C-alpha cells in the first residue's frame, strides 16, 4: 500500500500547486513526463512486491518458506504427492495443484525440491515435465542438497539446452543462534542477473538471505562445511566426555562448565546430554553423520584436497555405526570409546551428580578474608588479575621477570618485589599465574623460591595451565615441607579483558581447608566459580578438557575454511552462516 500512497501524494501535491485544477487536463509539458515516470514506478514496484510462486515438491522447511511468502503478499501454489503435506499447505492458504502442468500456470518463480539426481529427468523432461510449455522468463529455484556437481550439471542443462533464462539454487535451514533461533536462513547462488531476479522471492522466504554470485551450488557447499564441523565437534565432544570419566570427574560436571566456556560448541551443548541419557530423539544421529561425512570426503577426494580431521572423525563415527546392530544406536559410539579407553562412560554419567556452582556458593559463605596477597606472573592475564585484586582492596605484592610489567603494576598501586621469595613473605595467599610447569617449579623451589619464604599455613593458588599429574605431585611436595602449606588447583578461562574485570571462569579443586582459605581471592577474580570434587588436579583436568575442545574447534575451523575456499565460497559470508548454524562453536 505504501507504494501507491507515496506516488499518490506526488500527484496530489502537484494538483494543489495548480490551484486544485486537474493535472490530467494540463498542458504542462515538463510535468507530464514526471507523472508518467511516477506511474511507471508504481507499476514496477507493485509488480515486484507480489507475484506467483510455485512449489514442486514439499517438505517441512518448504512449508515454512511458503508461509513466509504468503505473509509477504505472494500467491503460492504447490504440487506434492503427499496428501498430508498438501493438506498442511492448503491450511496455510496456498493453492493446490493436481499435476506438473497445472503448477506452471501463471508462475513467476518455480521452486523445485530435488533430493537425489535420479529425480531430475522425471521432473524436468518429457511431455509432462516442468519444462514443457514453461515460459522462458520464469525463475527456476533449485531447492536441493545434492552434490554441487549435480546442481551445476542441472543448471547447465537448463540454461544451455533448454534456454531457461534464470536459474539459481537454494538451501534453507533454521538458525540456532540465540539472536535468530528458529528463523529460516536462505543460501542461494547463481549468475548475477539470475540472483538479482530471484532476490525478491528468496528474501521473502526467510529471515535472512545469503546470496553468492557465480556458479550454482553454494547452498550445497555451505551445508557440507557445516556438516564437516558438526561431525568433528561430535567426535571431539565424546572424546572429552570419555576423558572426564577417565579422570574421575563426573561427565555432567564437565558438561555444565564447558558449555559455558571456550570449549563449547552447539553440538556439545545440545547432543551430549541426550547421548549420555540415551535419548531416543537422537536415534538417527550416527547413521546421518556417516552419510553426510562420506559425501564430504567424496567431494574432497575429487578435488584432491586433504581433510585429516574430517577423515579421523568419520572413522570414529563409522566404528560407532558398525557396533550398532540391534542395540540402542545412541550408545554405540560411547561403547566404542569405552572399548578404546577401558572407561565405563555410561556408569560415570549415571553416578550421583553435584552442582559445582552451588559448592562455590557454600565456599564463599564460609571463606576467610585474605589481607596480603603475593602474585607471581604479571603477563597479559596475570597483570589484569593482580590489578583487579588491588581494586578489590587487597594488598598485593607482585613479581615478574619482565621489569616493564612490574613497573606498570607498581604504577597501579601494587608493591613490587625483586624475586619470588620477597613477595611471598608474610602473605596469606600466593597466586601463581606463570606460563608452564617449568616456571611454576622454578618460582616455588628455585634459588629465591617462594616456598622457603612462605609463612606456615599459607595457601598457594596455582592458576597456570598445567597437567593434573603436575598438580598432584606438587601437592605432595608441599606436604613434605612440613609447613602446613595448602594448595588450590585453580586454572582460569576467559581472556585478558575478563581477567582485568574480575569476571573469569575459575575451576578450583583442593581440600576444603585450602578452598576456604583461598575463597575470598577466588570469588574476587571470578564471575563463574566452580568447585570440582576430586582433590587437587581435578580443576586442571576440567581445564585440560576445555582446552582440548577449544583446540579442536580452532583446527576444525581452519580445515573448514580452507576447504570452503577450495570450493570457491566467499569465506566472509560463510563465517556469518556458520555462526547461525549447528556447526558453530565458541
């Protein structure tokens, strides 16, 4: 309606300027061409705002596309052999067609649903095929996830052999991101003139349109990349869960923490609970992934392009399928991992769970307030953590081998020390945020090490990323010192900004006495504090699992983007697509 109103106002304005006299009777040679142009624009814009779209074949997502078109003012008609789907389509307000001849009548665009290339001849060729009597200016939208090579062959046949003027392909999926959850996203590709003609129709079908100019097949290729990521994420997630069981950490505890940390992915967050509980809703999972990854690897082989992570993930999924038999398909891959690792993952998942955040709240309620804090390691993370403690009204003594960092810390109000021993005298808690195990060993037990200078009863918080075995060994060495030194294993996650803001995620483990002594410091540094049962080393175990997943996600993203580039996709656009799909990760 706004098109008409806009140009009607133009006419009314000029009528008023001419004393209310009818402009149609004027001889104003300058004005009449303007009027004609305005009328032409009205006709053009009204034509673009509507039209008739036909659907050859329907599925659940097609019904949503049709509903969106109807809401946008288009007329929609469909031909489909399934009575239920046609009933659903009619209930939306669409027009039923009885055959392929009827579906072509009056359409501006024709959406053809093709699940397999064997359907192409029956659908398009012959006396009853789509192409018989189809006006050449009708836009054909190939709605298919066939391999790109089949889509490209079909497009070439339609344009070169049958002289169809405009052909594009399309892939539609529902977004899973928080912002656009459940909204339909459209990926389309084709020659510039074709994508331009198809854009009004495609845009009206979903929430957002991603259009790739060039060869057709971008939708199918994008789907491959998403499924590549999904498959790798699934196998990595299962490996992480099996590792948690091996380390004696409850799988659901790991799930609760990692799903809010850098190791998270959509697959991990949404599939792992169902798999651990053998939820029937995922009964098709492994066979579906096996088929999709076979197609991906077939495509990669045809391009002589290596996909090492995808290949390994596919082998694990294939192993899960081969162990299926008549058993519950949900558990097959878990059982494969159990056989490989010797760990009963399902039993670990069925053990009594606990809430690590609730344990942290209980800790905070009874923790002792530390007054003097020693802090060793003022790098990017450590500097932010130490200065945040200063802002939280702790007295902080800091040390770092890099003098400029120490000077910056002193400028912020901290007390600088010349060696680890100097910043460890008379402190209640000593925080270590050094790079690795070697540095931790050196600052604690070296020539001017902290352990000799620490007062009896002091607590050491080890926030460096180290192995659980190192933490367990360190706890034993501190006990041998006969100074009642307590150790809290407290690796962190969150990055430099969160360190400075005091909003880190901290995974802490140790004896209750050690945790109570360090509680005020841990709470000051964290937005999310988790207390992990299992003693010293359990916190680092969770951090290790989180890092394993985060590392796999980085590597799989690199593999996916490299493959996408080889497929000729615009990787910048693809990134936006992935973030809305089930292939996304932290």
